[in-house]
C-alpha cells in the first residue's frame, strides 16, 4: 500500500509530460485535440492542462471558431513568458551566456571575449557570475524566469554532486568547486563538460537520426562526447570523452595534461596555428584565429593547408580507434572544426578509410556539426528545458 500514492504521482507526472510534449510538438491545439492525440479522456486532459497552466508551462488563448461542430476551441501553446533555461560557458578566450524559452529557442545570447587561461578560478567565476546576473535581469524584463542554470566548462566534471570541476588543463584549473567561488548560492550553476553539451545540442536540434554518435569538437583543446543508443555516455566517473589526450605519437611533444604526444599537440587550435606559421602579430590583428585559418586556407595559403592536412590525419588516427571500439552510426566535427571542415574532412576520411578495416564504414558517416561553436552554450541552456519537459512538476504551482 505504501507504493500506491507514489505510483499515482509517477503516472500523473508522466501524463503531464505527455500533454506538455504534445502541445510543444503540435501547437496550437485545443484540449479536445490533445485528448485525441494522447489517448486520454477529455476530463483527464483538462485537469492536466489546468495544472500545466497553473505551473506556468502552458497558455490558453480565447476561444476561436474552428469550423467544426461544437463549441469553439481554445488554443493551447507553450508559455513564451514563463520558465526558461540559462546556459553559461567558460572558455579559454571567452565567457558566454544564453537564455532559452520552453520551446528551446534562444531569447538572449551574449559572448564576451576575454582571456581566462591561467587566471585564478575565483576571479573568472566571479566574472561569469556577473554576466549570469546581468543576463538573468534581461530575461526577467522579457517576462521569463530562469528555472535552472548549467555551466559549460572545457574539462572533466565527475559524476558526483557538489559542483566539482576536477581538471581543466587549458585553464589551469584543478579540483575547483563552484560553490567556493560563486558569490550567490541561489544562482549557483551545475557544471558540465562542454563537449557533452555540444553533442546533446546537436542531437536535440540538428535532426540527427543516428542513435550512436561520436561528437568531437575543438576550441582551445579537443573534447569528444559519446551518444550511445540515444543517451549521453559519461563513463563510470564522468571522465569519458577525453579524445584530445589520446596519444597519437607516444614520443611526441609534451601536453598540458602531463603526458606526451596527445592529439591536442597535433590537431588542437594552438598546434594548427603554430604549424600554419601564424605570428602573434597576425593573431592579434585577426581577433578570431579560426576565422583567420579559414580565410588563409580558402586563399590557398600553403602552410595553412599543410597544417590542416596534418591535423586532419592526426584526428583521423584517433577517430579510427573510436570507430573500431564504439561502432558509431556517425562522427560529427563540432566547435571550431566546423568552420575548418572543408580542409579537415578529406584527410580525416582518408585516415579512416585506411584504418577502419574490420567493420563497414562510409565517408558520409563523417560530417560537420550544424551548430558549430554555438553548440555547448545552446546545450547548456536547453538542458533545463529538457528536464522540465520530462518532469513538469519541477515547476512550482501557483
């Protein structure tokens, strides 16, 4: 008997999610339309809709004639002035913030260019918190209220509560706990690896039909994320996906992680810029090093083309191992790699063709991301919305 009430609550929670998801996918709908689609009785759907309106997830427009026999229907839709998700991002050279509504649509988007590498974690987090507060104030002015906050970081986030960021080599962070540095505990975000968030955003937004995907992205470092059977695979402790630190040349140059010959030393942004012969003066004037690489490659600049070919071959070597181990449906190049895909893809595909020999593989299974460098921040913001859609009781009832 003790399980009865909990079971009833679970059923109602599932039905709330079913109704909310149906309205999101097919709005505008009337209550009768929803009942017909979900297979529940009209009184049951009406009760669920009332609760979703009370929780601020749905709105109902005044009655309008539909041309059908019976009373005019009232159109249900997601609330554009209600719950929202806030995504934050800390990169080696920028801070970012994004607010999305219940549709997952960005309503605010901010990016601040600044150097964060090798600065005290507390100082960087204080600046991220200030940006977060500023954007949240702007969201309130739009009629949105932030229900959850996710922080994308380019490093290892363990499968453990408490907001611990274990290691971020390209920022120089080790064992940083967000709560020790975030000024307002009421707005403390939940950290997550940026590559994981980029992969989830791609899966959620880009019409990705594949259920098993390796998503590899580059900013200052190289990260990868695994979507296996439609779910993010984090590993036993949350450390999965550190593709940038797979050795591709055991006696190669030293890496910031402490090992030698890591993929980042051959296919990371800094390595490609160095091999392309781009001086600091060129980079200072360019503002965006990735855009400069793409511009020079497009102009046929021989050192840049050689650098990208070299990076593509190293990346293909690492990805071949991932393909043989995981057997994915597809490989996706995200982050800065998206903008350089025209020059990276041929050499990556050549390396895969030469090394993936024990399973079927086609060149078309490797493609650039549809989201590029926007992926991690969008994924961070949409994580909260996905949670609400799965469990609308996370929203307070008035």
